[in-house]
């Protein structure tokens, strides 16, 4: 059985995230990804041959963890569990937190996670 893979879209200098404009305009230094946890394809989504991207909004907290309020901005699949898998995985990411004036600050980010059935995409 071929296992699908998850590609994290590169939005900001290879980090896989986009930082809210208000954070960068305020002079904050954006968070940096330390640990990426890849979502797991569900059997049902694989059988339905669903591929595409889930776009999520999250907040990186001052300790570098992701707040529990991760939400889907653009859904891929509500029927077979891929949106939920993307949320679950994103909550496990670790960051070097954003800073302003040398102090850690919470920072909103957008994260894209793309599901593909084979690694040729």
C-alpha cells in the first residue's frame, strides 16, 4: 500500500507559515518553525481519492506552542476527516516564538497543509 504524504506549503522563507501583516508591521520578529507534525491521511479520504490543501489560522503563543483555537479558513474535506487531521497535526507544531523588543509575543499565522496521494505532486 502506497502511503500518501503531506506537503507543507512554503509561504515565508521556507517556514511553511504566513504571518499576519499586523505582526510584521508592528516591528515584531515572526515565529520560526522548529517542529512540523505531518497530518495522517484517513483511510476514507484515501479511498475517495481526495487531494488538495487545507488552510488554517492559528496563534503561536509566547512559549512557542500553538493555541487550541486553530481554525480552518479553507476546507478540503469535512466528510472524511482531512480538515480534522490538519488541525490535530498543526496543534502539535513547535515554534521559536515571535518577539517584539526582545520579548516573546503571541502571533497569528496561516498554515497550509496539502494532501497528495503520491509523491510525484
